[in-house]
């Protein structure tokens, strides 16, 4: 006598296929991926092909996708050996981010700028960064308004010994004083792998930069690129920054202090550049690129820079002084001479 359980079993591959296809429409995206693998083995690719065609034509709209269609999209992206995931290609929304979370987990580079992410998304990102199997090496969260609680969640992941993130972009995230303190702790952590940190277009008071400099001074800080464009830096900020970099000079290769917008301009002044030249002159300085675009610099800044390079000629290769409209040909002559000399490594001088 057959029991009810045996009667519920599928009789044929066709019946199994129908059940799997029905189930795929009811399960969350992540849990239904394996069902799509089963359907693929049964040579049913109708739903996958439907999404694939929409992707290829550029007509994919994620706003009306069913759970099964979301699963098909995840299946396609995971099957494509995708190193870079850019949420903008699908939808700048938290819903799309959470639906495509399996793809985020499998990607090395994740771009999430201007996506209005909430606490729930940062909890998910923290879990990914803390996972021993995570692949994430570059994360761009620019133009998301990060509240302290959300940055705290992100920092839990960044502090994990399993986090291997090398590049973090936090442009225009309205970071608070507490945020800079948290980031400083990350830079001071022996387990951190950060090499590229972009904090441009965040308003830094002198006190905030002083907090960040605690991390920059740490021997565990291995930053090679630091972006501080349009941060409202003052002459005092330059003093703090130069002192921090002089105490831990050997890793930084590129420093960006340029201005692009008008709202949070860096007000370095010639005296601020003089402070920075104290870092350039330090024996351990390995800086190769210095960007000082549109900083209102005058002839005396060029004198400071030329003297610093003569004192430590070994490393700086690129100096960007464009859009400093006070500068004339005679003002940059010393720097131009250094560019032409075989005794110096300065090969690119932009002004």
C-alpha cells in the first residue's frame, strides 16, 4: 500500500521541472538559485533566456520583476564570472541591492554610489566583509548619507580579521566627527588591508582631520592613496596632516588636496603648502603624485615645492598645479627646471 509521502513524489522529470518552476516563483532570490541550476540541468532555460534578452537589449526594468525573475537575474550574473558589480545598471535602490546580494557576495568590486542605502544594507555589507569566503576588495559608497549607526555597522565588518578590503570610497557621505574617529580606528588596526581611501567632499573641521591623523600616524596604516579633495581643509589642517605623514611616511604614494566644487573648498594657502613640504622633505617620504588643483596658490608655493624636491629628489613623479590662476611662467620656472633635470624623478608638471 502506498503512503501519502510516496504519492507526493514526482513521477517524471517533466513533473519535477513543473514543480521546480512553480517553487522558484515563491522563494526568496538567494534560496531559489539552486532550483535554477536544476532547471538548467533539465534544459529549461525559458525564464533565464527571457532575462538575458532583456539585459542584452538594455530594456531590463527591475521595478516589476517577479521573485522568479529576480532569481533568474542573479543566476545569470553569478554565471558570468562577474568581478565588478555596479548597482546603477539595475536600479539605484535598496530593494535591488538586497535582491542581488548573492552577486555582491561574489564580486571583487562593488559600486553602490547614490543608492540611498539604509541600516539593513549596512548590516548585510558588514556580514559580507566579515565572511571568511568574501571576495570584496573595492567598495564605493559615495553620495550615500551615512549616519553614525550605519558607519558603525560598516566598521564592524572592516575590523574583522577576515576583511580584505583594499579600496574604500566615501565621497560626499556627510561624515560626522564620530565617523572620522571610527575610520581612524580602522587605519590603526593591525588587520586592516586598506590601501586607497577617498574621503573627498566631506566637510572636515580641523578637529575631524586631527582625529583621522591619529590613524594616519599608526604604523599599522598602510594607505597608498588618500583623497581629500573639497574637504574644506585649512592651513591648520595641513599642519596636522603633514605631521601625521612625517611620522609614518613610507607607504603613501598619492595625495589629493585639489578643489573641484565651490562649497567645501580646501583653503590651503601658501602657508599650508609650506607645512606639506615638511612632509615632502622627510627622508622616508615616498610620495609619487601630489594634486593641488585650484588651490589659489601663488609663486611662493612653487618656491616651497621646489626647495622640498631639491631636499628630497628621489620620488615625486607627478605634480598637478592646474587652475591655480595666479601662477605665471616665471613662478613655475624652478619646478620646470627640476622636471628637465635627470637628477630628479619629476616627469609630469601640470599647471
